[in-house]
């Protein structure tokens, strides 16, 4: 991609991230259209398929989406190391195109299942690899954190657009919008350079220099003599020599690895168990006849998510990570606990008709706002700042796959739990509250503060030290290089 000489490296990184975030945006659209299209496929008069599908058949739409996302997350971390994060994201974009084509040209529920599976694999890979890509192209950890916060914003905007399109736009036009977003990504992202870290791992000096110049906004020959660029390039080459000679890696203690695995699972699994996807998919069941119309309720909840993600993008990078994680988790838990108590005992409170009608949607919107404000985006941000680079790709991939599988189980068990287990929906709400409380309380003693701290300080707090008390780890740390830790 030929860029003007005045474009800064920071602008280039933002543009590359925005193009990559179209994958998360497109997944949001696919997820957002699912609740409305489930009712459409079950309708005798409005179904676009050859045959009407029963509720048991449509219930698998979201299930296949999350099950395939687990598969995408499982393999994407290793693929990012082998073929590069950019290549993984490109393949994800192609899979999303196939997904939208399956909807547009499909005439059987099997074709719709296939669309969710293609999109799910792409989304599972994108949510794992995109934070990796952002961290590897960014100059510093703080810049990487700011860009990573945008992933949640794009995801929530996609879900909001999906609800709006599914309820207020004809079926065929929705698919065209999805294909258009995929087309924009597919035509733009190939011009983005691969991560310089990938070329360093493959000892490709020429491509490393080209990629680094591209992401640092260096276009003129004279700019190649800038001290900042030369210093960063020298550090890359030094690290390349260390990798070639198998230097710089230290054995990790079992307790340290166990703690890292626990941290990764804590953040990624509890973010999924906070209830965002289950509540949005089954909002009609959680709210019943309260609030407004079904369409308006979905749009309100999706808008609350967007507001939380926007606040996270604006103020999140400036706040201490532990404070934001604890505050957002406990506030979201308080809202969902209030909703659970209201659904179980609200008829005895005599709050009045108006309060009984609108309180559930207000509480649910508050919970989704706080989850998007801190808990969900921080799962990617803190993981990238806590985990050493050589473990981050694999551990984050495995933790994401496990969390998607848990989410798949919760989605598929929803109808059975709702009808056969007392108190039904309230049980799910208590699970969501428990996950959020667990994160809020355990994050204070367990997680180190990562904002504005060197990787060495974070690793010392996690317990990764040698006999001399010096923290060790990969010299490449979350989008920038430290020559020694």
C-alpha cells in the first residue's frame, strides 16, 4: 500500500488495526441477526428457506457459531506463529465471505448452519490473533493497549448494527451488507504489512526492515537514519541472533507456568461467562414482556454495550488495569444480582407497574455496559501484558477455545435449564454474577498492575526469577523489544 510521506507510524498502526477490526465487526453483525432470523426461519409465512424449521433446529444456529469459534481459537495461536498473524486474519476474512454467501444463496437450514460455522471459525481466530497482531505492530505497550480496546468497540457496534439490520431491513439486504464488509476487509488488508516480529522469528532481515519502516511511517531514505528507528532495528537484529543461537530463554518453574495458565483462564473464561452473549441471544426470555417491544429491547441492550465499549476506549487506557477490572466486574455483578432477586422475589416488593415493567431492562443494560466497559476488553489487554510472548499465543488460544466451548454448552443447555431446573433463568443470572464477582475479588491479590510498568517488573511480581533474583523472559514483549529484562 503506497502511503503519503506525512502519514505517521501511529496513524498507520491505527488504520491497520481498524481494517483488522472489520472481522470482529462482521462477527457482531452475524451474531446480531441471529435472534431475529431464528424467528424468521420458524415462520410459516415469512421463512426464506424451502422448509420451515422448528425451534430445536434454529437453536443450533448460535451453538454452531460458538462451537466453530472454539475450533478457530484453538488452532489460530499456532497458525499465527507458523504463517504469521496477518495471514491468519486474511484466511478468516475469506471464511467470513463464504459464511455470508451461504446465507445469501442458501435455501435449507443446513446452509444456514454452514454460514455460522464459517463465521464462527473466522471469529474465533480473529479474537485471538488480532490482539497478537496489534501487540506486534505497536511501538509500546500503552499504544498496543489503546488499540486493543478498540476490538470491543468494533464488536459491540457490529452487534448493534446486526440487530438493527435484522429487525428493520429486508432479509436479502442484510446479507449484502455483510458481504460488503467482508469485501472491504479482503480488498484492503492484503496491502497491510505482516508483523515485523514474524519476519524476525523467520530470520528474514529484508522483510523485517520493510515491515518495520512501514509501521513506523518511514518513507524517505533520509528518515531511515532516525535514531529511534535504528535503535529498534538493532534490537530486532540482536534478538534474531539470540533466537538463532538459542540464547535468552530461561527454564520456567512449574508454579510460574501454573499461575500464568490460571491468569489466562481467569480472564478469558470469566469474560465469556459474564453473560454477554447468552443474555443478548435470549434477551426475549430474560425480559419476557417487560421493557418495550422485543425489537426495541434488543437495540437498547446492544446500545448499552456500545456505550460501555466507547467509555472503555476513551478512559480505559488511562485507568489502572486492576481498578478498572475490579470496578467493572463488581458493578456488573451488582446489576445482575439485582435482576436475579427481582425476577425471583419482585412480585412481593410491590414496586408499581411502571417499575416492574422497566426495571429488568435497565438492570440488564447496566450489566452489559459495565462488562463492555472493563471486564470483556481487559481480557485481551491484560493477557497480552502479563503473559510472556512465547507463551501468550498458545495460552491465550487455548483459554479462548475453552471459553467458547463453555459458552456453547450454556447456549445449548439454555432451553433445558429454563424449563426443567428451578428457578430456571435465575440460575443463569447467578452464574453470570458469580463469574463477575470471582474476577473482581481474585484480580486484586492475583493480578499484577501492568499499566505503565516494565515487563520485567510484571514478571517479578508473578514470580519468574532466576537464582539471582533477576526476572527473565523473552526479550520481545508485547509489541516492543526490551534488550534485557
